[in-house]
C-alpha cells in the first residue's frame, strides 16, 4: 500500500508545482505584456487615423496590468474611424478585447472587407527577394531567416481566417523519396515557427513536393529550387463574436 501511495504523492506534488509555476509565470509576464502593448498602441492608433487624440490604457481600474485596453479620447472622430482605431489596437499581438471609455460592452463593428489574396501577394513579394533557409540536410531553420519568418507572420496576420498552404520544395540532387520527406518536414518547421509567432494552427496546411516542381527556368538540380511557397487555398474569414470584436463605443 505504501508503494502505491508514493507514486501518487509524487504525481500530486508535481502537478501542484506545475500549477504554481504557471500562476507565477502569468503574474510575471502580465506587466511585460501590458507594457509592450502600451508601447505599441500609439503607432497603431496613429496609423488607423486616431492621431494623438486617442489613448490606450492597459491598466485596470485597480491598477493591475491587463491586455484588455480601455480607449479614451477621439471625441472629434467619426464612428468609422473610432471602429478602425479599436480594431487596430485589438490586432496587436497579445491584445484582448477593446473598449472605449463609457462603454460597458463591446459592440459589433461594421464588417471588415476581407481580401486574403493580398496576404499571399505580400508573402510572395517578401520571398522573391529572400529565401527561408535551412541548415544543410536539416529541417532546422537557419537563424538568419528568423527575421524573414517574422515578416511573413506579419504579412499573414491581417488575413487570419484564410487557409494558407505551406509547400516545401527541394532540388533534384538526392533520391526523390528523401526529397519529399525533407520538403514536407521543412514545411512543418515553417508552420511551427509561424504558430510560435501567433498565427493560428488551424489556418495552416503543409505538404512537401520534393523536386517535382522546380522554379521555372531553373535546372532541377539548382539549389535555388530549395524553397518554401505560400498560397491561399480557402478564403473564408473568421467570424468573430461581438465579445472578440472591438467596436466604436
């Protein structure tokens, strides 16, 4: 009986430690998240047409940091601009629901025009100049490509809800079964990197084509065929609920 109790006790203690670490970690990270959002909000507000007349407060009434901002000011702005400002602040990575001063609830904003194909075009423009590189013979993304992944994530973020295909390609220098496996694993690595940057996992699909689709005009063995392509394969936007949609008031 004693032998049975000891593993249970160990498991219970371990679970308690994990919970405590999670709570402490959340407490430690909240001020940092709120501070980062507060620093980013003015630029987002200005870009949305709010100028210097709108402020975003990432602190609760009791003085606790929060990722749910309260917007104030903007009395001379029209409703469309106020809605645009609220959406811009709500789109900051990590931000929660947005409210204006004097509003007790979030209001459904007017429907946003959704054009996901521009995401594909923006990503393709990034990848025309640079390539997501991997360590030789590996699925590990080269450290120098981290900033490019950041830019790709930023280009995809405005069109969350579109289904994006991530396709890996290789050159023809090795056996094709191995090329297909490697290209698929590299596509998965890019998907994981984008998820880590806040792109929802359920909107990303991956596949590996090996060397079957070389770049037009290139020899199949050319190393430039080692690449990652992105394409929009579905264009149904996410339908946020009113509680997730920042409104003008």
